[in-house]
C-alpha cells in the first residue's frame, strides 16, 4: 500500500512541476528530450502569443488590454501543449496504464482551446473574462468533471 501511495505522490510531483513549467515534470522523470522540447515549445508559444504580457494585464483586471495584446493564432496552441505536458509527466511517472485517464486531460485541452477562441467576446454578468481566466476556468471545470465521470465510464464499460 505504501509503495502505491509513493508512486502516486511521485506522479503528482511530476505533474505539478509541469503545471509550473511544461517540461519540468519530464526532466524530473529523466525524459530529457521531451522535457527540453516542452520547455522550447513553452518558450516559443509564450513569446509569440505575448502570454506573459497578457497574464500581467489579466491579473490587473485590464481585460481590454490583454485582448488587444494577445496573438490568438499562437495562444490557441497553448492549452493542448500545457495539458499534454502535465498528463505525460503524470502518466510516465506512474508507470501504469490507467483506463481512460486520458479523457479528462484531452477534454480539458479541447475545451481550453475553445475557451481561448471565445475569450475575446465571452462575457459573464457584463464582464469579459479574458484570454487567461476563461481558459483557466474552463480547463479546471473540465478536468474536475472528467475525473469525476471517469469512474462511471469505467464501471459502464466493465459491465458490458
């Protein structure tokens, strides 16, 4: 039992390092090529989409400026790369193939990309959520729902 918990803790550690910076979880897992590739992709997408600039504007509540500065053609790549790096670091460190574990992550990547697309026009109670917070909220909700629905899917498939 302790070995299983340790394995899950290590997998969570790798995933959380990838949350901080895509590629760090892979480096922790000694997957150096993938790790440096994700870091390179993070750097390129970050620079081309103006991600750090729009994060600053968003956190100061200046959504109009964030929307004006963002390069949507590049930012649309970010949710997929980000979520895949997290999932890959977790799955690689866990070293077991959990059924349907990918579904919450794939769903979050898709929904995150759609949220980026609509982030310039989507409003909630008259306020624009913007290109940072709409994807974050969408990805978080989708991951939680996916993780909650995964056991139901597993039970349904096992019944057949």
